[in-house]
C-alpha cells in the first residue's frame, strides 16, 4: 500500500515538473516548484517509513524549512527585484510634497 502511495507521489512530481517547465507565468512556475518541494518532503517521509529509517523524517522537516524560505525569497526577489527592504515605497512620499 505504501509503495502505491510512493508511486502516486512520484507521478504527481512528474506532473509538477511539466508545469514548472511549461507554466505560462512566472508565478505558476514558482508554485509548481514549491509544490514539487512539498511532494519531495512527502516522498522522503514515505521512503523513511518503508525502509524503517525514522532519520528520514528529520531530513524531510529540514527540507520543508528550506523549501519555505526559498519560496519566500524567490517571490520577494521577483516583486522588488532586490533582497533589500525598501524604506519608502514609490508613490508614498513622506508627505512633503
């Protein structure tokens, strides 16, 4: 039963790779890569369960954290074109005119 679940997750990962390559917009590609990372965490958990190695769950949790931080960083970069935080947004001057 778990082997069938692992095969289904791998098939879903294949579909997400196709979406990441052929996505019509940038945000579709970022969402596909984020979902691929989530499926990777699920696959690591299933693989650890099948092999009887609970250490894989630690690796899966670490990978989930890296996936989350990387997705936020990529979206911030594409929004502001920089990793620096803008002090004043455009169009919102300090009220001085």
